[in-house]
C-alpha cells in the first residue's frame, strides 16, 4: 500500500539515536531498510562510521553474536553498533545468522553511503540526551565529507521552540521540535502527528527537494488555499466524500468528493493546484483516476500513481456570475485496503489523499 | 538448499518466499511487498535473496538486492537473469 504519510517518511533515513523514527515509519506504513533504523549506536560510533565509510563493517570477525533471553543480538564493536535480530535459538544456526548479518550490514552501509552522497534523503537524528558542541561539530563535519547531505536534528520542544516547528539553520541543517519524545521503555509510542508535521515541514524546506521540485509560486496571485489534515484549515471548505482528517492529509473516499471556495471578486481565469497522493496497491489498484469539475464543468482528468502536484486551468467563463467555485472530484478507482492488502485493517473506500489545494489568479506568477 | 532448475515452476517462487519468511504459502501473493508482508524485514530479506540465488543459480548485485522488495520486482529480476517462467502463479 502506498499512503501519503508512508511516501513522506520514506524520504527520510534515521541515523539514530534509537528506534523511534523506525517505529514512526512503521506506523505510517513504510518499511524501508536502513542500517540504523532499528539499532543502537552512540553518536561517537556514528561519527566513526561516517568518517571511515563504515569500512570493514561486514568483514569476517567484525560481528559479535550474543543472546538475551534466547534472542540473538548482533554487535559491531568497531562502531558500537548493536541491534536485535528478532531470531531465537533454534530458528537459525549461529553460523548462518552471522553470514546473513555480514551481508546485510555491508549492503545497508553501502546503501546509506550512496544516499548520503546523492543527497537523496533527509537524514534524521533524534537527540535523546545532551550532546556537546564538539560532538555536534564532529558529526556535521563527518556528514559534510559526503557532500550535500542534509541533517534534520530533532529534539523535544521547549518554551522557546514550539512543537511541530522546524528551523532551517543552513542549507544542510534543519532542527525540528517534537511535541514529546517516545518513552524510553516504549519507543513505539511515538508522537505521530508531531513527527508527521515535522517531516512535512522539513521536506517542504529541504533545499534539495525544492530544487528538484518545480518552481513554486503559490503565494503569487493567491485566491485561496486549503491545507488538509488535523492541523490544517480544510474543515470549513469540505462537502461530502471525505474521511476524517489525519495528521497531514485527508482522504477522499468513495467515487466522488466535493468542496467549495469563496470568490471575492471577478477573478478571471484561475489556476488550480492540487498536492495529492493516491491509494495504489499493484496489481489490484495500480492507479487512481481523478476528474476535476469546477461548477459542474469538467476542467481536468488525471491518472495518479504517486504523490504529485497537479494543476489545471479553470476558465473565467465557468466562474461568471458566481461568488464561489464548487469543485467536484470524481475518483472511480477508490478501493478498500482491507480487501486488497493481506492483513490490512483499513475498511474505508480510499482514493486520493489531499495535502493542499491552491487557487491562484492566472498571470500573477502562477505559470505552469 | 538444493539448486533447482532454471525456469522453476510458477508457484515455487511464492513458496520459496513464504518459506524464507516462515509464513504459510497462502500469506504470500503477487501483491506481496516488503511493506505489506509480516516478517519481511531486512535480515529475512537477505535470507530470501540468498535462497533465491541458490535456487536459481544466480548472483544478485547490491542494486538488485535493494530493489527485490516485492514479488513483482523479484520476478522482473529473475526475467533479467534469463529465468524462463517467473510468471504469476495465480490462474
């Protein structure tokens, strides 16, 4: 299943510390592989690993196998890396486990290094304990050796840094403030809404992401903007065909959904921008088709397979004499995850998740 | 594991995946992915790839290891390696 939150958190990779971000990804429906996603590694070990590109991590004798209550644990002493295997005595021989783990950590370390060099993800580090300036500087220097890698440093919010806020300190460093940290004994108990809000803001601020996305002039000629999700402003605009808002999006459900924008004056042609993500689960549901009607006239047809920014023109002729724009979305490929994805519990009839809608006057920097 | 012939019958791949993940065969289908399949974690992923390599007599690159995260993509990789009948097992 592809969900907007899953797509969002897949753009991030955890560098530690601890498993909290890994659990966030799991709750969002994402299961990316990552060397440090479910591992314990002190910052000093991470710095050493980054400085050496994790040299020798999968070599013979580099891994130490131990047991705790029957479960096998792996330690890589060179980098102070330690993690569960979730395999128990009798399920696998120690020799086979070590062979597999050697290949795994070597592969995951190489993947991490590739991602660092290509700046293809935002790297997350959750501060769970005090870090000295020297440690922080060494960490940043080690990251900088890979080129443009971007760090999202996450800490608990405080009186001067409100929850869900993200500061862009320089081109390669953002700091996010979380509503609350997960309890140490229950790292799976994440502050989901706050994490998603931070990830969304960080992704929007990410210089590499911005340059990769098309130029965004959403503020020019702005007529109206709807931000979906529990912290957005969408509730006053929505008509029928919507599920309750989630952290950073709202699903259009069934085969039709509706909303309305007020118009203050004669607007001329309008540009409608939709930031959306589809429910897709190939092969049963490979795409979501989306037709857009403005005041009952069809203005666009899209086929959506991944998160996308869609846009279309609403001609002035469809707006004459109106004090509002009634938008109708037709999405005939809505499907129920519980019927398609084995083990999935969601019984809603999902089609498209909406993140944001922007309506702009054409000719005010609103070009395609 | 004993090496099997190239052009392994269609259902065997799902059986191999299920066995590697220690799941019943019915729990794995053409739409199965690492995202939606219980127990398909990074270690079992490496185990699965290792068993696929042994079964089909091939060796996967790191890039293929990274992308072999669904039944569909595994079939595509097998096709790229000239495996004759990696088609779906469903009628």
